[in-house]
C-alpha cells in the first residue's frame, strides 16, 4: 500500500467517521462467499468476465455524429497494460469479477500532474483494481467533498476522495450510493445459496445412492428357528460360499432361501437439474447455450444485452465522468468500450454483412477477410463501394443533374 502513502500522504482526519451517512453501515464483510464454492456460480461469472475481457477500450472525442479516436494516455494504457501486473483483458476481467461478487468494484487511477496554462492536467500512468472488505461514504463539512473510507483485504484502512476513485456497481437496491441489490448496499445471496445447496445435495446424492445399491445384494431367509449367534454363523457361511464360487453358481446345503434385490442406479429427472441450474444462470444473465459454447448469433445477442451491455454502460459513464476535466467533457471527450459481435455471426449473416460493407464502403477488404479468419493481404486496406450508392448530402443535386441530362436528350 506504499503507493497510496506517496500519493495521498497522511489519511484524512478521523472525524470523517462521525460524518458517515446514517444508512451506510459497513457492507459485504463476507461477500456471501459460500455460493462461490459452487462451480455453477463461478462458471457463470467467468463466462461474463471472459467476454468482457475482449472489449476494446478507447479514448475518443465525440461531436454530434463524428467520433475521433484519441492517442492519449488512456488509450495507451488500454492498448498495453493498465498497470504493471495486468494486461488490458486481465484488468477488465478482474474488475467484473469484483463487481459481480461484491456488487461494488473500486479502481484507483494513478496520475501525475503536468504543467498547463490553466494550472495542471492529469496524466494517467496506471489503473489499479482495489481489494476491499468494507467501505463507507462520508462528507467533509468544510469542503463539502465526498470521501470513501475503505477497509482493505490486507487489514489496512484508507480514506480517499470519491472523485479520485472509479466506482462500478452491480444490482441496485434502494440504497442511493452502493451496489449490491438490497436496501443496505449488500449482496443478498440467500435464494442463490438455497439453490446452490439443493443442486449440490442432488449431485452428491447420486453416487451415494449408487453405492448403497451396490452394497446390498439380497436377503437370506433361514427356514429354521435359531438364536442370534447361530443366525450370524449361518449368514457368514452363506457369504463364504458366495465368495468362493467361481462360476457364479453356488451349491449349498444351507436350509434357507436367498432373495436377490433388483438394483438400479438412481435417476435424477432432467427437468429438476435444469430448473436448479437455470435459477443460477438467470441471476447472471447467462444461458445454458452460452455456458456450453454451443450458441448461435441470436443467443449471443441476448447474452450481450443481459450481461455485457450493463457493464459497458456503467464502465463508459464512470470512466468518462471521473477521468476527464470539465473542459475536456465540454469538447466531447469520452471513454468508449467497443465489443465486436462480428465473430459470433453465422456464415449467412457474415455474407450479408460483407455484401453491405462492399456496397457502402463500411469495411476494408482486410476487415472482411478477418471475419472469415483470413490473414491480411497486400492492397486489402482499402474500401470499395458500389457506384449505385451516393452520399445523402448530394442526393438532391445528383437527381437534378439526371433530370437535366434527360431533358436535354429529349430535345
């Protein structure tokens, strides 16, 4: 935690503890970790996080319908490494895991101050996800600035200006400042835990039932009256005959009757297992087809809308509002996350897109080749388009010109 000492110096006065909002009790001390012992829960979150890792983050200037990519420090961080320990994909995956498991993910944007005519500007040199156990909000009575008091996983406690942290939330309740899903800003895993427990017991019951069935072969009924010791000896003698039999046919002189038990493996109804699994999947917006990797374009589009788009909206808005100055926001600076859906299109859909792209000049030839897994080729970084299409800006002039030519021809 030395990095924060160097940047912030000493912590804010402890009076901030008394200024915490009345409804802001410490949150997610346990994070409801029991459900994360389940592979079904972890697989669902990992599927989302792995997909989010593919998002391409860019800094842009957006004015009206024009988007201009910027080669600034934010774009460079995401094109290389947001911090020394994580690639861009690993960073995004880490943030989404924190957001899904605790309802709140915090990232510290490290910067240095660069001289500027207006005073200074921030040059960002790193983005660090924080491992937080508890956090609370407070406000400084003098400056009216919001602060976040945080208890870290390593046992240390820090107080940050809220404006100096990126805060990503998942599942909102009526709490106005915290994610988590309930009214206190905590993750409520009660129903999910019940489902996970029921699913675990169901799966564990299958081998136990099979084992129990295999251990009981039949019932020996001795057709005579004898005391317990004699009955036990009779049973032992019978078992010895069974063990010594090589052909499977037992010859015995015991006066008794052996009734075999029909054994069959336990069968768990498919609809029961599917119901328990779907309950978990619905919480995270991940279908069985997405988890298995056997999905089509429509299923992937649904997955994007229920699980990926939510993160992108939250990510873009928080990054934009915290990383740019008021002046930069006024001229249209934004952080955008681009998630390509082309790779999940069917061959027919790709052919239709390629036709549209070549008719309108939407994509280069190399971009079209990439859709089909082909390597770039010389001369492929050009766009072609049909002469049957013209710019909307000159459509009226084009029509008037045609009419004029037609009228001259008729004369």
